[in-house]
C-alpha cells in the first residue's frame, strides 16, 4: 500500500529535478560562450553559477571541468543541451 505515497514522492522529485534542470538550462543558454571560455580557463563566475544550480559538489567540479575540456566538440558545438546534461549528471540531489 505504499504505491500511492511512492507515486506522490516520485512526482514531487520529478518536478523538483525538472525545475532545477530548467534553471541550469537558462544559465547555460544565456552564458554559453562565456561558460565555454571559463571551462578552458579552468573556472569562472558563470560556470560556477551553472555548477551551483546543478548542485555539483566542490569535490566533483574539477572532474566535470576536465570532462568538458576533453570533449569540447561534444559540449560546445553550438547546442547547450549536452552541457546541461553533463551538469545535471555531475550534480547531486537537493538536501532535505
């Protein structure tokens, strides 16, 4: 009989995730070229904001930056969606 409760919890988590992803997407779209530049500089305020919105913990930020640097043609080909996905994959869950 936990199914209804689990369904409600899942719906809430999905809405929360989608809201967070939308914020990350807005940041990535608005500052795409700047974020690309900051990635290859090793960091900067717009990249930091995107990582904060995605809940990328400080211990994972250098791993993410390295991934973005190594796969530039994937993440910075003009479409910000792969960047958004990478940020969300490296991001965490909000604290309760």
